[in-house]
C-alpha cells in the first residue's frame, strides 16, 4: 500500500452502513466480538514491532458480515458481495479484507502478519457471540455449510489453513490460543 492514504470508514460510518444494510442484531453482536478479538490480537502483534493498520482491521472486522443478512434470502456469497459493496462505497482496502474473511487470497505461513489474516482468524474464533476454540467454530461451519463432497473438500482445506494461521498469529502475539477468551472477557 505504500504511503498512499487509504479510505477507511470511521466507527460511526461503519455503524451507519450496518444500519443501512439492516444487519440482524445477532450478526451485529457477532461482528462486534470479531472486532474485539481482531483488535486484541493486532495490538499484541503490534507490541512485537509488526506494522498493522488498526483502523483498517476495526472497519473490516465490524463490516465483515455486511451483506450476510440479505444473503439468507439471496443465497449470495456474502464475503464476495460484502467486499464489492464496500469497494463501491469508496473503501476498496476494507472491501478486499471483507472479501477474504472466509478464505484468504494469499497466506504465507512465514510472512509478516496481514490485516486480512487477523480478521479472517478472528471470525473463525467467534461462534455466534462467544469466543470459541478454533476446532469448535470450524466444526460448526462444517455441520452448517458442508452439504456436498466439494464443500467438504473445501472445508478440509480451510481447516488446515486456519490451523496454520492460528499457529502463525499466536507465535507472533506471545500467548496461547486457549487464553484468548479469558484475556478479552
């Protein structure tokens, strides 16, 4: 991204978009906790001298499910359409992260942490409105969304990526994944 200024909605603007999209309350509760988890992780990683954009993480985490409510009727891919919506609103960097909250475009186990990795992982630790172990959240995803062999295969790939991502982020954050819920609550 270089030194170019990127457009990021303020917290107030995020909540305006959430209201405009008529996000269901339970999805909003989930999104708020994903935001808290993402910012906590980002702060611990920033303390280790890594550079991350907190405002970008905050906005992407709050807005990661921006089109989820309507997706119940439309059956759209809410990660893709959420990313597109935010890009259309003038927030392409936020949209890029939202578009990756289910599946990362690029994951480098040994590279520096990215805002997209943190939001993706935070979403995989919040089951409804509770911080859950990665295995529990991923099992919920499998049971809820895997109806075909292709979906099952994609799930196994996502699970392997999520486990590797957890190892990477917590090696950098300096605490254990099982301690996350106690540290945030």
